[in-house]
C-alpha cells in the first residue's frame, strides 16, 4: 500500500467513523443513560466488531451475495427489524419513575454491539468502500492494513460520542428530560433507516 493510499484511508476512516450514524447515536444515548464505565463494552464491541467485519468483507465475504442474491434482501430486512428494536430499547431506557432502580436499565453488551455491525447499513457502506477503494491490489496484507487502520481510528472517534453523551447527562437529571432525550435518540436511529427503505422501494 502506497503512502498516498494510506493517508487517504486514514482520512476516510476518521470522517466515516466520527460522523453521525446508528453506532454513534446509540453510544451517545448510552453515555447519557449509563455513563462511561457501563458503556465501555458497547464501545469495544463496535470497534472490534467492525474491524472483524472489514477483514471478512475484504477477504471475500461479499461473494456470498453474488452466489445467493436473496441473502442481500434478507440482510436488509434484518437490518430494519433490529434497528427498530434498538430504537425502541433506547426510547424506553429511562426509568418509569424516579424510584426505579438503576439495575433495571441494561446497556448494550459487547457481543450485541459486535453483532450489530452486520445489520448496520453505515458499517456495510464503510466496509465495502474501504476494502474496494483502499486495499490496493486486494492482497491479504492490504486487507489487514485496512482493518487495523480502522481499528486505530474508529474507537477514538466513536468515543467522542460517548463523551458527548456524558456531558448531556449533566442536564438530564430530571426523569422527564431523560425520557424526552431517549425518545429523540430513538427517533434519530429510526431516521438512519432511510437509505435501506429507499433501496427497498427502488
């Protein structure tokens, strides 16, 4: 991989990782609801899960779509259903009353976050673009480099959204405000479904 290609890859990794998307919306909501320590497994699940996804996509996983076109349509349906489920989970994360115990609220786990990458439309777009445009001759060495670059850039980038959630948490001490925030974040997550729904109707 040339220096120019590597520099472009780093820039693409940063811009695509730090811009709004399902992962970042969910991490901001988690930071606001659960704090940094309880959100760490979610953050690591996103980072490590996406690195694995980039590697497998670069290694030729997308050929399965060519062999079995129905699998791509199935993936879209799964994406919509799971994103709607997560949006509902975020929207209803606030306790129903001020006396509700903290243990009643559960953040997304490491495995859930890692698995989510496979139904995350933005993650698919990032992985496909990165492995197609920046892996050079598509050798295994370059695929590994692309995956490692994303690993180095992605986790610090997505962490900023968790930190933003922590700052917002300071003004969400009122349960009514927290509930309104969570419903807003749930609605924004549903809005990220637009590219998939537009593709289905096309």
